[in-house]
């Protein structure tokens, strides 16, 4: 079977780019923004329909991209969108045919990322956290190289996720 193995569900920018550029698996990006005149429920259902149609056509890597809101566009929260899409794919028997990769600014800590994974994300790219680390390193508020500091962040998040996973079924 063709498959991709990663060492962590937390992706760096480089790993995200190489994953989406892989020619063996079809990928499609879905923007989580919607027009301010549209209702949130309508926007989520529309997103779900587009993702389902894409998976039915053979797309195996679904990339949900959460950006920043603008004057004319709002953003569906990544956790809400991930959970909705995961449940829709499960109800149609399509969940095992696709992976959900979430690029988000709203998840920056272990808890938020663990929630995304538990709601159905296969992998998470916390772009705002990485941008913040790069900015603080450039300003000299964090010592070390930008690459080193981002790697330390990923390592810390990975350890936190492993701690959360180890408690599943042991404590409430």
C-alpha cells in the first residue's frame, strides 16, 4: 500500500509543503473563510459538500486552511470545520479514504492541537505559533536560531500530546 509516514502529527512548514506536493496522493486545499453576508451554518455545509465531492473524486489529502478574517470575509473555526467534515465523511463511509490536514492560527498550545486531532485531524500545521516564534527570534527576544526554536516548539507540543494520549481511558 502507498502511504506516508510522519514522525509527528505536528507539521513544520517544510513538511506540510512536501506532503502537499507529493505526486502519489491527490490533495486539495479548502479555505475556511466565507463572505460576511453568508450564515455560518450555510458556510459549513457548503464546505462539507465541497470536501465530500473532492473525496469522491479521489482526493486523499484534504487541506483545511484557516486564515485571518478580513473586512468582507469571516473564518470558520478550524476545530468546528474539522469536526463537521470528519463526521460527514464518517457518516458516508468515506473517512478512511482521506486525511484531514489543518493549517490553523487558532491552535497554538498542546490542548488546542490535541482537540483538533481528537476531532478528526490527521495532522496540524499551527502557522501562527511558528510565525510568532520566528518573529520573537528575529527581534532577539528568544535566543537561538529560528529553525532550532521551531523544532523545540514541535518537540514540546509532541511531548504534551503524548502525555494527553497516555491518559486516555486512565483518567477523566
